[in-house]
C-alpha cells in the first residue's frame, strides 16, 4: 500500500503504536473477489437480518409521540427506557441484585466500550491479562494504548484457573500486580475458540482474582458477553458479573449486534460507578452519546417482543449452521484434527495434526489458491516473544456464511489440507 | 455530586486531565425543571425534525434490496454512496478539484471526528490555536488530550488575520511553532458568536498559516463547518478547504445533525490522506465504523431530494427565529447592548454594557430566579490566566427554543438585566 503517512514523531503516542493488522487485509479480500468463500469474517448471518422487525418498529416509532424526540440529540448514557430494558434483561437472566439504569451506558457497539474503558484506565506499561488466544481486535486496541498484554491459557471450559493463579502469583512477586489494570474475559462462546467459561470456573476465577488483586480499584474485570444471546445448546450459565454483588469490580459488556443488527451499532455496558463516571466523561467528549434513533428502535423491538422472537429464530439457525460446519470439518479434515464444539456464537476452533496454519504457511497459500479463507490461529495469540504458541490452529466462522458455502468452503479447505499433507 | 471516582493515579493521563464542565450542569437543568426556558442548549429545533422524511426513507430502504445490508456491519470509512453524495455536494458548493470518496470518512457526529483528529495528533504540551471565544466542548477535548489551547481574537468577520499573524510570529520566535499541531476554525456562524469568516479573510488566514507553518505535516487546519447548511442570509461563502488545492493541510468537517437530524448521529470529514490513514486506524479500533443503517437513511434522504427540501424549510424557520431573537434583544436589553448579527446557524452573541454575565454573577442568579438560562461568555473563552477576557458576553440560542419561548425567555432575561442594573 502506498498510502502516505505522517512521520511517527508527529503522531500521538497511541497513533504511533497503532498498526494495521494483517487481519484487515484478510477481511477485505472477499469484497474484492466475490468468488472467495470467507470462513474468516466475523459478520452475522445476512439472510436473517431483521428487516421486517426494524421496519415495523420504525413505523410504530414514527406514528408515536416519540418519533420526533428519537431524531433529536439523546443523552450521553443513552435512551433511558432501553437502559431499563437492560436492567430487566439482566434480572431475568438471574442477576439477583437490583440494577440501576444509572449504571448502564449505551455505546456504538460493544467495541466502543472496550475502547473507552481502555482509554480511561491504561497508562503505558500497564498490564492486561487476556485469555490466550483471544479477540485480536481488542489486543490491537490494548497495544495501541501502550498496555502489555499477557496471555493466560484457556481450554474448552474457558480460562484455566490454575494458569491464572500461577500468572497472578508471578505478577505479585514482581510487583507487576500493581500495574494489572484489566482482566479481559470473553465468557460465552469466546472469540476465537467458541469456548465458554463454566459456572464452576467463574467462581474459581473470581476467587483467585480477589486473592491477588485490589479489585474495583487497581484492577477491573471485563466480562465480554457479546455473543451470549446466541446460545444454541445447553443450559444458560450465570454471568461472572453476578459474583460482583456490590457492582465494584466487573464491567459487563454486551451488544445487540450479534443478536439483532450490527448496522444499528448498539452495544451496552454495566459498569461499577467509580469507573463509569470516567467512561461517561470520555464518551461525552467523543460523541455526546450514540445514535438516539437506533436506541429507540432497539427499545421498540424489545418492548414489542420482536427482539426475543428474533433471537429464538437465530438460535435455531446458528445451531443448524454450527452442526453443518462441525459435520463438514469431520468429513473434510484428516484424522487427528480436533475442534472445540461451541454451545453458541459463531466460531469453530480447529486444530490440525502437524499442519502449520500460519499466514505464510503452505496451507494458507493452498487455501487462497482454492479461494477459501480462514483466520490463522497465530493472529489470535498474544505476541509474547518468549512463549511458544501453537501453530496448527484456525478459526472458522459459520456466522455470515450461507449453508452451501459452509459445505463448499470446507470442501476446498479440506482439499488444501490434503494437498499440504501429501 | 457524590459519585465515587477512581484516584487520579490509577487513571490514564487523558482521564486524569478530563473534567466535568460546568456547562454540563447548565444543560441538564431544564430537564429537571420544565418551567425553565433554556436559551443555552445548542439543540436543534424540535418541531421541524424530519419525521416524515425519515419514515419515508426507511420505508423505501426496507422495500429495496439494500434493506438487509443496511442492517449488517458497514465499513470503517462508511457507506460509499453517501461518501459519493458528499463529494458531489462539495463540488456543487464550488470546490473545484475532483474529490475522491476515499478521502471522506463518516463519523458519529462531527464531534467524533474532532476527537479522532485530536487523539491521533496531540502529544502532551502540543499547541492548538483556536478562535477566542470558541466551541467549549472541543477545548475540553483538547485539554484532556494535553494540548495547550491558545486563543486568537475574532470579530463578526471571523478570526482576525493580524491577531493570527502576531500570535504565529511570537510562536515562531519561541520555537513553539514546532508544537503547533492544529488550528481550529469554525468558519460559518461560529459557536458561540455566530460570526462567519469572510472569503477575503479566509485567503489572508491561509496565506498567513502558509507563511509560518509546515502545513500538512506538522500543522493541520480544522475547518469546522457543522452549521454551514443553515445559512439563512447573504451569499454562500467558499470553504477555506477550497484553498487547500492539493488536499494536504485542511480537515473539513461537517454534520447532518444540524441540517437534518442529530438523533441519527452522522457527521463527516474530508481529510488529507496522510492524516486520514491514522484517523481511520483509530476509528476502526474504536467502533469499526458508525451506524451503517443511519448512513443509508441519510443517503436516501439526499438521493430523493427530501434532504435539500428539508434544509430549505429549516433555513426559513431559523431566519424567522433569528430575527425574532434579534428583535427581542433590541427590545429587552438596555441601550448599549450589542449583538453580532448571525447569517446562519443558531447563536446570537450579546454584549451587555457594564454587566458581568459570569456563572457566579448577580445576573446569572437573577436569570435563574426567573427560570431562564444563557451560556455565560466566560465558558467560551480559552483559559489563559495571563490574558484578560471580556466578562460581559453571553451566548443565546434560538435553535431549539419555540418562538413563544424566545419572546418569554428574552422578557425574563431583560428583567434580570434591569434588576442588576438598577
């Protein structure tokens, strides 16, 4: 790319540290060649987007008294009735304490809340613990903010308590614990692995964090539940947030992007008040609040029951697509290939026996030749030079991919794997 | 307020520097007491919000092929057809060079673009020149970013070239010129004064900037044209941006908030590519792009002609309200009171003879007693301790205020002034 750039010394420290991730290139490719089947992009299913539902909500809104005010400026925390809906939603999901809408903020997707919390808390050299592998967009945000990102291993049941304990113990010894600002956990159908943190582990994890950290003061936990609504198998699992009975230490964040529509860009957070005050100030200075109109639409979708009907439909759809992808992986990948079976969300994490999946690997080249894309596992691991990371993993997504393309994409990918193995 | 806060040393430098402006309190008051007439809030006229227009655009959108994709993720720069609309709009407004939609970014209001440019460029101690008085929300953003905000006097024709020349000359002597990152100018119906930078002055200002600054490298100019569409008097004046024929030095920013609907939160910027690349990276990391759906609606409003019809109607409405406010000021304020007569926008800047308008002044107290609010001029001047600023100014807005409240609000305010003078 020949885009001119400013010399680094003229940029802010954050802009100096920011990079264009390779992944951006990867996600742009299918736009340039429609023959490509992307099992890489984390977009949501296109056909099921709630056109009728939003159309009806808009119609209702515009024939109500609220039509005009939805087009006026809102407030920085966002439309109160939607924040009240969220309180009821959390309560119906088993969070027992009374929740105040004053503790909720509506954002431009949950990504904006990740950015805001990071921007408010991180000083250069601060430490952030994340599951390893984790959501690579956020590690980019963290690195640009100057944080040192430290990975803790996870398995199909989420972050491994013993690994967390060990990491925190070693941080305590080195006084690094005082620089530990955030612990970032995707507790449901994690990106990229699809792993879910079990309730038993949540309790252990919270206990360990309490043991080592000054929670709610020096260290906060982010529970990223962006995919939670898309659970298509098993019983619902309580939020980690429900262990934070005083609303002191855990930032719970979620989104209507996956469960309804990413085009409306409505995410939300439930934050401890001593952190929220700073986040709100920052948000006010950045945008005065997100689209009031979109917040009204989501509120109408919830109040009318359209939202929950839509989510029910989506769950059935994603279950079906997940099963199809798992079946295709079993058929197309060689013996010894393994997957984490997701209970929700849109990702399947696959391990290939003795095959390097990296961006510069033969497999990636062979896949590209056959016009199929996946996310190389290496993009999702923290960059910790002294620690060896697996090189045989990949993230496959069934979110946006139509069923016939899951089948055809996995056929092509299976062929690429065979080619490399032969 | 008893909101708990985190101790400063645990916050990022930006969050440490951020403050809650008094103005926030001022703007919240009318929400708490509906008897209050606020001539302070910079909201847009409520009755004229384009409910029918947006309803029709939504209906068309949802019965088109684009309905679904409008609810999917968009791209970080934003919906291409809307960026193309903007290119045509700039061209129709007399910017002669060919404009590429690749140089345009759509944001969550123009405020987000101010934030992004600041976040990308400002290091602690960098200097930003602004008109004095200026848009106080942005000076807050700048101060939180660690910038030193330096004011240059303006009159009814915008920033004063001689004052700019003098300030730049003194910066050149002190080598401060190397730290001059941004020059922020509101060129149309400035907030708070309503002043408009004439074409003659634009040419002089650009010449002076070129003489002293390494434009497009060390120093960028922000031309904030957020109110430009609301011109209700006189001939259109070319953008300062049109002097930047190579698209190297001027960030032009605008918004559909004032001219259509703030609830949709769609702003835009036309940026030099060497700066845009960093802004886009930052925006991608913050929110992946603003609401795709709202961008589709605005595009439909423009393509269908509804947008330009709406703007025509708004101009007539704002002209009428501006005239009413000017008439009320003349009637209610004592001899010697002066105003800058706005040619557009929503603000009237008034000077009272020998009356202190400050937040702690008798006048403000008397006004509050009579349930009428204005923005004390002192909030709008840069905080430069060694420079004396006028204390007898106030910003009045007719934007959101219904006509009968302009009359009644000015009656109350006139009474408060009489009381203080007597």
